[in-house]
């Protein structure tokens, strides 16, 4: 698009049409013949639209007539930006039309608007770079070498973004593999990690955590229960009252989870959230008995989201709570089990948003025992008040 926009000024509307056609026709990328021909026609049409728009907007051609910087801005820069906008719209409409003709579900205008909403800012940037390209080529006297000066940094930036994208995809595959292992080990938890990531993302947005911290929190949310892979299946699918031994084993999973992922470099900042997500605001949680803001923020967020998802998911011992019931329970526990600020943030994030309780199938429920899910706030109370003996603890109904 940069070369095509610059070509409008340097070689005129007809030349831009040729440039648009040839650049797609002789592109190095491997493409099927029909795709290459379509892109060639599309490039030619877009080039023609841009070229004639540039002239209609008072654009200067040939460029040698420019005498002052004012001429370049008013009679080159502004018309070129206008032409770039029309080229972007034409490109989006033509693509939308072809997709519609090939059985696409979106209306042409809806597709074009969505495409412009995501790519529009990039097209504006391309227009500015094209203007710089033109100024260097003619008034600046740099000539063809201006292509190197302008495009080389862009190619480097594109390569760097590609490397970053590859790295992010590796991260996502690593996370997905670990989540799959957790869910294979305990089908009762299928979908829990993804719901946790969504809930924590909503809270992160309310708390304005920023992109990097929100990403670290998302990783921690997805992997907060990775340590349950090491728990005996009898503990995960326990029937009858929970014993002190059961609770002792359950309390190992945060530390085990950190041991499993601590050598993965991109998860370093997520580890505190994984380790401390069962701490309580009053200091009676595990594994370290931290209290208040001594508990890492990621862990405080995960604790609230974890309890909310547990309560709004059906269990073998109770149906799923409604969103309102679960939020009321969180409010009742704010200041004791949970950070009140995080509870408020989740409640605000869910206000006016559809959140459906998760109803597990009878087949999935049959894989679990009738003991409380370890994320249920009732289990947190059992841990907080449990005597240091090995006899069974009283099986309580959730509040």
C-alpha cells in the first residue's frame, strides 16, 4: 500500500494502476493463480481509485511544480491522505463483495466497516509514510535510494513483529498443553481455566492493570490449578467427608504448580499468582498464611474469580448458584476471605454483562465424588478452622 500510494504522486493515476496490477501479479509470495489474478485486479482498481481521487482533490502532478514546503503539504500531502482513505474504503468494499459472492454471511458494508475498524489506523500510517517517501524521492533529491531509507526500517519492524508473534504462539501452545493436562486429569474442571482467564481479564480491565500485567495475570489464571496434576485421583474424586489428610494434600497443589512452571521464563511473573491464590485476606489461607495486601495482587484477583466460578458451576452436591447469589456470597466474605476492592471490581465488571452459570452434564458430575470442590469457599473455611488432627471434618452445606 505504501508503494501504491507513493506511485500516485510519482507516476500519476495511470502509473498507479499499473503499479497496483504489477505488484500483485509479480509478487514473490506463493499463491494460487486465481488468487494472484484477483489480487492483481484488486490492486489495479485500488490504484486507479487512489490516483483519480488524488487529482480530484487538487493533488499536484507532476511534482516538479512544487516550489515551497507549503505546496508539498497542501497540494501533495493532504490530497494523498484523501486518496489513501478512498483506497482503503475501495479495498474493503471490494473484498467484502467477493467474500459475499463466495457464500460469506456478512453484508458487504458490515464486513468493510469491521475491516476498516481494525486496519484503518494502519492505512493512515501507510499514507504518511508514502508522503515521506515522495518528499525524499523528488524534493529531497534522494531518488530511488529513498526506497531503502523508508522501507528497510519497515521490513525490520515487520520481521521483529513476526518474531514476537511466533514467540507468543509458542507461549500459547505451552499454556494450552498444560491446561489440557489439567483437564484430562480431572474432567470436572473442563472449561474452568478459560472461564478464569475471562473473569480475571474483566477485573484487570476494571483495575487498569495495563497490557503486560493483564497478560501475566491471564497466564496465572489459566495455570492456577496446574499443580492438581500431581494430586492423587482419590483426592480429586473424593466421596464422603473431607479428612485432614485430604485437606493437607489439597494444600500442596499451589506449591507443586509453581515447581512445575517456574523454569518457564515467560511465566516468572505469573508464579506468585499461582502460588498464593488460596491465601485469605484475613491471613488464614494457604500455603503461607499471608494477609491483606501482602498477598500478591494477581493471587487476590484469582481467588475471587476462582470462588465465583466454582459457585456458579453445578456440583455433585448442589446446583450452580446464580450470578446474584454468588456475588452476594463474595460480598459477605469481603474483608475475611477476599479483598473487598477485588470483589467490587468483579461486581462492576459483570454489571450489565451476560454471564451464564455453568451446568455440568450428569456424565461429568458422575466422575466426581460428593465432597466439596476445593475452590468452593466452604473448603477455604474448613482449612481456616481445621484442627491439626487426622479425623474427618464435618461435611457442611454451602452457604
